[in-house]
């Protein structure tokens, strides 16, 4: 049996689309889609790149909660010799599908070459819109307890809040999950000033983009949903001209 070479080795590209706007998608990501034999993804993400998908390509869409089937199908098609692009919103290695692809690949010991193409993550896209809230140490925590026990999530919230991290909250709330963001606010209020700046961004770079600047005390009065990213500042974060800024420490070091 002939050994695979870089030229003929089956390839699966796990592609990060970034926050949604085409001009924020990496050129390498766009190339992977435009040259693919098969493009697979959650239908909302496929809609974002519909005009990048070549007419000859097979398109396979699926709904939420079908991630395992989606990744397994992508690996099977790549194993069969297809050039496959599995698309993810944001960055595929941050709360997305890259890790799952590797887990499934390891389970079957596949010979498929897996290429992860990074994209601008939600945390980056939202931070840029807000100003510069992530200039110092920060944490990212998802409030979704579908795969992580709430006890673990709460422990991480406590750690981030007590250590004065700027904290980005992913998946803060859904129709069924409404209490987690309330508990998160309570934890941060135990450690931080109620006037700590908070940025709430939905649909970063998309047509439905909305941005709200508020405080830790008032954040629950604002609209927060599953597609929202909430960034809670630290003790040094401040607001200036409708922007949220966390100083890095230059003024202390250089006397600005």
C-alpha cells in the first residue's frame, strides 16, 4: 500500500470565519472554502460565507447540537479523498470544533491531515468594538453547563473575580438558562466595585450588531442573550468617550 504524501494526503481544514464580516476573515480561511470539494457547517455560519463557496462544492449543513455528527462526517469525507472545509464561527480552537475533530480523529486513528485555520474570536472582535478592555490579564468563561458542570463554572468565576481578571463571558444566557448570568453577577459583586465597567456586544461586525456600555451593578437590566458576549472590566478599567479601556500599566512605569 502506498504511503500518503503531502500531495495526496487527505486533508480536513477546520476553518474559523471570524465574527462574521468578510473583511475580517483571514485570507487563508477564504482560500480553504473557495477551493474545497465539500463545505460543512452549522447553517447560520454557512449563510455568512455563501458567496465564497464554489458552485461545484457539495454543501452539508446541520443544526445546533449536531456537532459530533458534523465533525465525524467531515473526517469520513476527507478520508474518502475529498478536500473538506469544516467552518466555525470565530476561532475554531476557542469554544468551537477543532478539539472535537482531534478527539474523533484520535479515536479512529485517522490518517487525515487536520489543518486548523484561525479566525478572529468573539472575544477579540467584541473587545475591538468596545475599545481596549483586554489590555491586561483576562479570562474567558462560558456559562453554558451543557458539557461543563455548573459547580466547575462557578469555581472558575470565583477565581477570575477574586484575582481581578478582566473576564469575558461566553454563552451568558438562553431561553432555558437564565439563572447563570445572575449568579455570575453576584459573584463578581462580591469582589468588585458595583461601578466596574461592563461591555455587552451582540452580533459583532454583523448587520444586527449592538453595543452597550454599562456597569456591573446594572448589567442585568440590559438585553443579554445566547449570541451576546459580556466583558466585565477589572478594578482599573475605565470608560472614555464611549470606549472601555483597561490600562496595561504604562503610566506607572513611564509616567504618562
